[in-house]
């Protein structure tokens, strides 16, 4: 079997134009999903800031560790061990500067 290298196969690492087409379409979907995920995280950061402000204004602490443990467990249960790392990163983004 002769493998033809076209710009599409070179960009995707595929060995055929058909596979390159599938990969290109899937990558476009992934890019769109990443944009949505980033938007949702930015929205979560904003909502978290509202919660932190209300908690501080009432005399409480900025961070509620019990709630963070619930979030960590939720991500771990849904995504396995890597979910915990993902949740930690998201919580760090939402806490802002400590």
C-alpha cells in the first residue's frame, strides 16, 4: 500500500486523506467544546466570586473547605482519579488570589 502525503495528512498525522478528513472534523468539534468549557469555567469563576463576597461580607471565610471537598468528590466520582486533579485546578481558578 502506497501512502500519499498531502498537507491534510501531514497536519493530522493520518495516513489517508479520508482519515485526515475525519480527524480534521473531530478536531474542529474539540476546539468548539474547549471554547464552551472555557466559557463555563469563566462563568463559574464569576459565580464563585459572588459567593465569596457574600460569605466575607457576612463575617465568614472566603473559602469553605467542606464545600470544596464535596466538589472534589463529585468530580472524582464522575471522572475517576483524574477528575480530582481537574477539580483542584478549577477550584484554584475559582478561589482567585489567596
